């Protein structure tokens, strides 16, 4: 662990030094991994911040700080130097690098794993696609982000629950049932028009045909229930193929239809609560949420003039239910088209007595498909569209997940179908997986015991660069946690593969001096561990042979 751990360790040193200069408040400094053109392991800006407060030359402060840091961290820092206007560049000792490399080798799959760091429960709610049709690739991106983020948070010791919210009530479900009913009748030979606003996808016809093939009689069929059940089964199968499993499937009907002893639903109760609290008001026969009190651009309708509740009312009740289940933080993954919805739900949770920090909304952008440099049409007038299963069947789960995670959620993603299928280094997932396969191939041929290796023999620039990258794995996971985005891990693995390939080109492993051979074998074991764990956190396999 590099940046975050060292930043924490330096706090006392920096703040004690600041106090000696008459500064009582805590110094908010930053430790950074410098760019590639800077020959240093870490850099910090503390001297510049302190110098500004005491109005002196930063390089003078840096000189004093270097002397203190060099003494206090002699086992970690080989030397420190001033750079530019007053940055302090730090260089690790070889002993520190060897010690961290040994940690990877001893902890193996548990490297960077933290136990019970935070016992508070976190809910990550994602996908939550309406059960009115198959999952499309937009849902796939949300699934990859949500599942990988959950895996990373669990590895870092958080108590994570993954939940899928089923919007299984309302007019959309009635339209779904009527769509299947109409297709059933048409397949039975009736000359009737299809619903103007019905679901036109081929999957509706497939459901109707299955009902006919099963010999189900028209008057005995609950078309809404049959359609919902079968589509949900398809969604679950697709997610299983995508290596996404949920801890909880929460039905909207639980809050919108199920009634308590007073004949009230959870939606009824939360709206009444908000009204009594003064956060909702009646006007023109409708019930409105005073969301402008918390930064929304206008107040929002909770209950229409005809008495029907809006989606917002159900969502407020659902979030109240989440916090009643004692989730300290709720993370919602929504498509970017929901950006206008964030302010109103943020307002609602504060009305429910929660702090803004209790809800984190991650908006992810659209995915566009390309083949041979040309865009792929995503949907047709007939209601057909590119499904997640279409892409999974074509490129495989590994490539699909890795490609979905190549960019930050708020960046648009271009998915190159032909590139995703290539078995060459051009394909980023193949490029990373091949590192593990190559390591395992060498390790398979090595028959000696390398556990007593002298790691100090790993002294070339390529070896040290690789070790430094490996031990920054935990830092990468912490950045993923801080930003709530797993794409940092995908980038890290590609960069690790780059550094490994440079090492492999310059440093022969088998056939070298026996002691150096042992040390390099241990380094390969560490590489394989990090690549395997990293890919697993992304939901991607790490084959030993390719």
C-alpha cells in the first residue's frame, strides 16, 4: 500500500512540524504518485502549504521537513529531495519493496483484503430494469459497474448487500399483459390489431407461443402474471451468465400494494408522514412534495388528481424502507437519462431524516456498439433491440464485463464488437489475461522450491517498476471506493500488463543464476496473484492457459 497508507502515516509528522511553526489547524496536504517522467515514488505538497501560512520560502520548509521525514521513515524512505517550487519527492528503500512483495506472496488471494473495516451496511441497488422485456446493453453496463463495485467494497471490508428493485406494479404491467394476450389471440388465428402502445418485441410473441405450446387455455391464463414471471426468469438467466448475483430481489408491490393492519400501503404512509411533517402539500386536488426546499428546481407530484401515486411516491417509500432496514449508505446506479431525478430523491431522503451522504447516486452514460468501425443499429421500429444476451453470446462474458468497465460511469462508452473477440494484445481483456497465462506457463515448468528466494536480487529498473505497481493494488481499490467507480482497477490491470511485458522482454526468468531465478519466480507468483484477484473483482476470469 503506497499513497493512502503513507498519507495517513505522515499526518502526525506534518502536523507536529506545523505546530512547531505556530500553526494550530490541521494541514490538508496531498501525497501523489508522480507522473512517469518524474523519477520518484511519491510526492507531497506539505511544504508549500505550510510555507504559505508562515509566509516563507517553501524550499526552506521542504529542507526542514526532509530531515524529519528521513529520520522517522528511515525503513521506508531511502531518500527525499526537493523538486520545483517546494514539492518533496520520496524514494522507497529496497527493503520496503521486498517487504510489501512478501505480503502479496503470503496473503495470496487475501492481499489488500480488509476484515470488518466498516460494519455499517451498504446497499448497492443496480440494474432494476422493468420486467417488461429482456436486458439491453445499457442494463449490462449498469450491471457490470454495480457488481464490480460491490465486489471491491466487500474486499475492502464493507458489509455490502446487492439489491434489484422490481417495478412490478402500475400501468406498464397491465400493458405487458395485454400485449401478450393480443399476440396469443393473433397466433390462434384471430384477426385483431396490436395495441398501439404495446410491447412489440419478438419476445412477447415467444411468450404467447410458449403458452399455446403448453396447452394453456385462454380463459385460464393470467397474462400479466405469466409475462412478468417468464421475463423475470430470462433476466435472472442473463444476469447469471453475466456473473451477477443479487442478495435481494425487492418487489415494488411490497410497498405499493401490500397493506398493513390499517389498510394502508407503505406509499400511503410515507405520503401521510410527509404531509403531516409539512414537507408535502395539497394543491389542485394533487399531493405535492416540497422538493424546492432542498434544492430541486420545482416541487414534484406525489399523488395525481385521480388518486394514483407517481413513481416518485413509490421511490420515496422504497428509500424509507431501505433506511428502516438499517442501511447506513445507499448507492443507486441509474442511467444518465435519470439525472433530473437525482435532486428530488435527494430532497426526499433529507425529509426522511437522512443526511445527503446517506445516498450516493451513480449515473452511467450510454453504450454505443461498433463493428469494423461502423455503428451498429441499437433498435428497430418493430421493437427489437440489441440485448445483453446478444452481446454475451457473441463476445463472451469476460470481454463484455471488461469492456463495460473500461471507462468511468459518467463517460460514454464505445463497445467495439470485433475488437472484443480478438485473441491478440489489441484486445485489452486478452492482453491482461495473457499475463496470468504466461506466468502460469513458466511456473508450471519450474520444479524447484522458490520460497527461500532472496528478493533483494530483484534490482533492475524493470523488476522494481513491476514490484511498485503490484504493491499499489490496494491504493487502486481505495480509489475505486473513494470515486465509486471500478474503472480505475481496469486501467490498473492494463498498466500492470504493460509493465510486466517490459519486464518479460528485459529479464529472463528460467535459465538464469539459480538464486536470481528463484527471486524472479517469486515475482511471477506475485504478478499472477494480483492479476487473478484484480480480474475476479471485475467479474472476469483469469485462465491459466490461453
